[in-house]
C-alpha cells in the first residue's frame, strides 16, 4: 500500500501534536486549536483570492501559505511552548501542513467552480 504525501504529512503532524506535552495543558490546547482555525481561515481566504484557475494548485498553495506566515508562526510558537527542543520539527511539520491544507482548499474551490 502506497501512502500519498498529504496522508503522510497529516500523520506526521498528528504524531507531533499527539506526543507534545503542550496538550497536557487544557488552556494551551484550546489556544493551539483556536490558532489552527485562524491559520486555516487565512489559508482558505488567501487560496480563494490568489487562485487564477490556471496555475498549479501547489503553486497557489505555497503563495497562500506564505501570505499566512504570521498565523503559521503563532501556531508554531504555541505548539513549541512546552517542547522547545522539538521546535525545528514542529516548524517543518506546520509549514508542510499549511501547504497541504492550502492545496486542498484550492482543489475544493476549483471543484466547486467546475475548473
């Protein structure tokens, strides 16, 4: 069985978040979840506004992710609060997840618009 890249990245992010000691703190957990929603809303908005319907979905997704750098950075900061030794891995996983999510938003927008 061959796993697709988005599936692997999802498991990587879930693995990081499941093991992070930050989730032992209910307030911090809620803050992380709220920031993830803020970041995802930004990605969706940017993907919608940046999609020209012709560019590769991944190209649009990278641009959307770059436009949401502040939201990603806040999410990384929150997730790294209790696991500062894992900040590099968290940063990489969150940035990859951001592009994967933005790609899914671009594809959903195109499917909805019939492109």
